[in-house]
């Protein structure tokens, strides 16, 4: 899951980074900002950041940045000054924004915060799904063990009873009596273990109820509630 998100700023212009970070909404968790020269975009490693915001100073850099960011596969915002381009365009995980005014940094900052918020919510939902799948698997095993409890318990009772009868037989050799005593002790231990399953159905219902609550909360956060 995402802890503190990392925003990678691709720019060789210090003013770009300064204006962007200053415009970032001062609400919620502030991400960690990392500055990288845009000429190094081909060395991007997708596991090192959660969102990239790139400064496309010209059309050539805009093309190379888009290619590198698309290959990385992470959410990205490309800010450009191409008057022929749309004010806003979306191509897969890449959003292109044109500098339309002096306050250009407000829009990528707001969009970036929303992208990170949704990524965090989706990560929490994914983790809840994983935990739910594990809980379902454990519940299935638990139900099977609960269903088999009576059968196994009856078998253990029979084993234990026969072991007790053998121990009461004085004509048996000492090694046989020792083996019968071992069988009785192991049967008693298994009986104690299976006695713990008597409340398993109640425990399973509690697990299912709590799992359902967590999944509902995570999906509500992911949907923007």
C-alpha cells in the first residue's frame, strides 16, 4: 500500500518545481517531491515514484517525455506551452495540460493531489480484497474442519476406548502395553485439539462480518465518498 506518496518532478527549470510545490494544496498528507532533469526521463524506474509531473519546454521534449512516461506506466501530468495543443488532453495514464495563464501550476497541483488520493484508495481496496480472499480461504478450511469435527471425534473416541481396553489386559507383553499407552495419550491430545473447534462457527461469523465492514469502507473511499 502507498505510505507517503512520491511525486517526481521532471524539469531543468527550478522555477517550475518551486511554483508547483508552492501551489500544492496544503490539506491532507503532503507528498515527497523529487526533482529530476527531464533529459533523464529514459532512466525512470516505476517503483520509485507514484506520480510524475513533467515540464515539456518544447514539442520535441514533449514527445520524448510522453514516450518515457508511457513506458513507465505510472500516472503522469505533462505541462507544455504548445499553443497548437489542447488545453487538456488524456492519453491513458498521461494527462497533458497547456499553460493557459500565469497561475498554470494550480491545475496540475490539484489534479496531482486527486490522482494520489484515488491511487491510495484503490490500493486500500486492493489490499482489502486480498485480505478478504485469505479470510474466505481460511473460513472454507474452518467450515470443513467444523463439519468433520463429529466424524473425527467419534473415531478418536473409538481409538481411545480400544486403547483403554488393551491397557486393562494383563496378559499382554510390556512393549505392547507401552504402545497402547502411547496410542491413548496421542488420542487424548488429538481430542483436546478438536475440542477447540466447538466455537469455530461463531468465530467464522465474526470474521465474515468484520471483513465485510472493511471492504465496504475501502470501496467507499475508492469511489470518492
